[in-house]
């Protein structure tokens, strides 16, 4: 299935700024509200359902014999038509 990017923002941020963004998303999820992402003239509003799929990945990209790029990725996904997905239960995830 082809991917369509609805919104994208990337830039260097302090750890405190990133934490603030993540807290705002967490607050919106707790409240069951829409999440609106805006940068410049770009904006998108999404409404996660009560039980979306949550994916967490830690990755290293680059050559095996020299330093690469590390990342932690958080993804919240759901079917656009509202159908439940087949994702495995993420009950074992712990973040310390």
C-alpha cells in the first residue's frame, strides 16, 4: 500500500522541548481529544480511536563497521475506516 505523508516536521530540538511535545500528545490521548499538528502553513488534525496500535522501535542505521545514527521511534496507528487491527498486545512494554 502506498504511503501518503499528511504532515512532516523534523529539526533539532532540546530534550526538554521534545518532552513538552510528547506531554501534549499524551494529554490529548488521555482526554480522548483530537491531535492537531502545525508548522508554518502545514496543519493536520487526527482523531485517534480509543484502542489504536502503539509501536515503539529503537534503531541503529548505518554501516556495521563505523558509527551510525540511533533513533527511538514512537508510532500510533489505526485503520482509517475505523476497523480494528490485528496488532499484537503491547502489554509487556516498559519504559524506564
